[in-house]
C-alpha cells in the first residue's frame, strides 16, 4: 500500500524525503553501490591478492584468476564514477 501511495505522490510531483519509500530504497541502493564499487577497496583487494601470492598462500593460477576479476571490477568502478550514475536526473524539471 505504501508503495502505491509513493508512486501516486511521485506522479504528482510530491516527494517527502525520509518518509518516501522509494527515496529510502534509492538511498539503500546508492549505499550498496558505493560499497561494492569503491575503487580504493578494490585496489586494496588487488594488493592483498598480490601479497597472498607472494607469500605462497595461493597458487599462480588462482592469483591470475583473482587479479583478472579484480581488474575488471576496478575498471567498472571507474566507469561508474566517471558516468556519475549515483545522481538522479529529473527529466521533467522540478515543480
């Protein structure tokens, strides 16, 4: 019911931050994206992966596989930051 109320109010251009369910879900999504696509955290994971390999904790194949996945994730994170997908654009303008 609350979701329907929020959709109706949004269609009328009325939004109450903090009480708006969609706004709350957007905030949760933005927080999750910042945590998941944080370039500094990914760089730290790359360093950790390298150290594990250097101390013979993981095999070369595992190191290369992890490094490739982390490098892809880092490039994706940098593209997301470059495109600034976290901001919301109102194509209808503000009321």
